[in-house]
C-alpha cells in the first residue's frame, strides 16, 4: 500500500512537471504536442508486447480511440498555448475549471442526473478564475486558452471512461496518442505547405526536455498511476491527482520565479479553486462512507 501511494505521488508530480517543461521548450505548442505524441506512442509499444497485449483491435474501437486522440491533442495544444502566452500558474489554475465542465458533460453523455453540488463547486472554481482574471486581464488570451483546455480535458475524461471498459489501457492509449500524432502531422503538413515552412527545428535543449516530457512525464507517469490503482481506491487516486496543479504551481514558483509576476488576487482566486477541490473530495469521501455502511447493513 505504501509503495502504491509513493508511485501515485511520483506520477502526479511528473504530471505537474509537464507544465514546467512546456514553458522551457522553445518551439510552439503545435510541434511540441506533435513530437510528444509520437515519442509517447512509440514508447508504449514495448510495454504492450511485454504484457502480451493485442495491438490490433476492432476497427470501430480504433475509430473511437482516434476521435479521443484528436480531443487529447486539442487539450494539450490549448494547455501549452496558454502557458506560452501567459505562464504556468495561470494555465494550471484555469485547468481546474475542468471540474465544472465534467459536472455538465458527464450527465449528458452518461445519461444520468445532474449533480447540483458538483455544478455549484464548479461555479466556485469559475469565480476563482474570474478573480485571477480581474487582476491579470493582460493574460486574457492565456486564460481563455486555459479554460478551453479544461473543457477538452473534461470531454476526454468522460469519453475515455465510457469506452475504456474491458479494453487494454495501454493499447487504447497507444491508438489515441498515435491518432493524435497523425492528426497533427496532417494539419502541420497542410499548414506548412501553405506557409512554405514544414518544420520548426527544436534546439538540443528542446530535445532533452521533449524526451523527458514524452518518456518520464507521459509513459512512466501513466504506468506508475496504473500500477498504483491496483492497490488503492479510485477515490483516493482522484483526490491525489487533484494535487497536480498544486505541484505544478509550486514548481513554477521555485524553478521559474513566477510568484514575482503574480498579483495577490491570483493567490485569493487560487485558494478558492483549491478549496472547492478539497470540499468536493470531502463530499465524495462521505458519499463512499455512507454507501459502504448501506452495503454492510
């Protein structure tokens, strides 16, 4: 159990570190995500073969994975775009609005009742983002891109949850990432031909960061999080994953010195956002506890 918690926290730390790498990598968000998806999908192949997984699945499944792959890369492009036009802290705070989008999208797709408490907590997150915007309106573009990123993150989570049942998660992730890679490659090819510029050349440091982003912060982090889920509950995992923005913002403060760029209003807004996450976690814990009692009785 202790090892599972350690693996999960390492995974969440690595997820949070992706935002730092996004700021350090000098190439635009499009080529960045293109290379990340290509390297990450490639690195999943040995894991699939070692686990004797079946790489080729039903073509209908592949089409579903492809659709989700396009949603993933859209999320990443908006997320890294938000980081590049504003900063890591702004982008991660806006990403927290995914909770509101999930509270709205999941009932529609899963055809179940809306949870008014979750929607209320999501609105609280939006209020926190509004406070951040009030004091950092010069980051309007970054804030809008961050909120757009949160929408696609929520859409990806809900759709992936719906189709991932009875599927090999490594195989599903491979096809999702590969599809995103091909999708961006086609867009990049068309855009490159029209602008007579096919490639943005990464620097040596960019390649180092891209390798860390693809292998450590994507494949390794994903593997660790999956391993930990075998020993801890999904609720504990979700509550821990909510620490990703916290880790990312703290890293941005210490490694990038972003605290000097932020107005005190940012910290008030962020406190409201994280308070809603804690309240949601507590309510979920109570709900699970009550359900356990009902089963026992």
